[in-house]
């Protein structure tokens, strides 16, 4: 990371460092999601945060490190939601349905995360790899899903041979597609996947699909 001395600040009390970093990350999140990694400009981010490019370099070291910090914070939100899950007291089928609904809500609530993940895939996940070494990106929800699946199999409720990562992929795929492909899907098929009038329909459909898969009779052969 480039070493940059802290720039002098104009008159008045020194800005709180945590608040300044958070403000920069808020604006950078919107700009990277809007323009992509290559299209976003540190100068523009600085202008929108009422700070300076030099200040951004002081806090983050450069554009690449800033984008990495944006991704790390976005995934941190996902991990925090996973840590706060309280579904294991439910029947296994009800617990999995609830998890699917929470994922549905979270992707809808954070469309910028969907765009950032799409951008990061274009770049080969190189920025995620950078902060994964510092603490990992795995969601605590995977541990919860694993325990619920085990409980469901033990009770004879779940018959599908699927692990937590595979189930996470199934749920995330539906939620991600609904947000990421909204415009193209609407243009091709005349249906808005994020239309408020159809929200509960899709939310229920996701739960139905997941539970139907987990409880289906095994196909011979």
C-alpha cells in the first residue's frame, strides 16, 4: 500500500477518522456499483465526499485498495446477518424456508452488493482473494444451514443429498438473478422480477422450490 502522509486539514476540529472512512466507503460503493471498477474515478469519489484524493490515498492507499475495502465491508454486512440468524429452534423445513426468505430480503435490500459481486467476477475475484487471506469471506450462515440439514436428515424430513454450500448456491442463484438480471429479463419477457406487486409471489416460490427439492423422493438410478 502506498504510504501517504496525512494531509493538513482546513480550519475547524479534526474530522473523525472512522466517520471519514465510512463516508468515503459509502460513496465509493455507489460509484463502483454504478460505473464498475474501471469506470469509477477516485477524483469523482473525492468530490462527492467533500474530501480530497490525497485524503483517500491516506486512508486506503489507492483505487485498488479502496475497491477491496468496499467489497470487504459489503461482505461484512452479509456475515453479520449470518451471525444474527435465529432459526434453529424451528422445524427443519420451516428453518430452511426462513433462511431462503432472509436471503431474498437481503439481496433485494443491497442491490449494490449484487453489482459489486458481478464486477468482481469479471476481475477474477482478485480483490476478494486479497482480503480472504486476512480473515475469510465464508458466511456464518453456512454453519447454520449445515446443522439444519443434518437435523432434517436425522428426522427423515430431508432426502436430498446436498450440503450447505450447494444449498447456499441454489438460494443465492435465484436471489442474485432476480436483482442482477432485472432489466434484461424485463426487456426480453415483459416481466419485472423486482416489481412490488410480485414480491411475495417470488419470495414464496423460492421457499417452495427449495423445500420441494430437499424433501423430494429420490429418483431410482
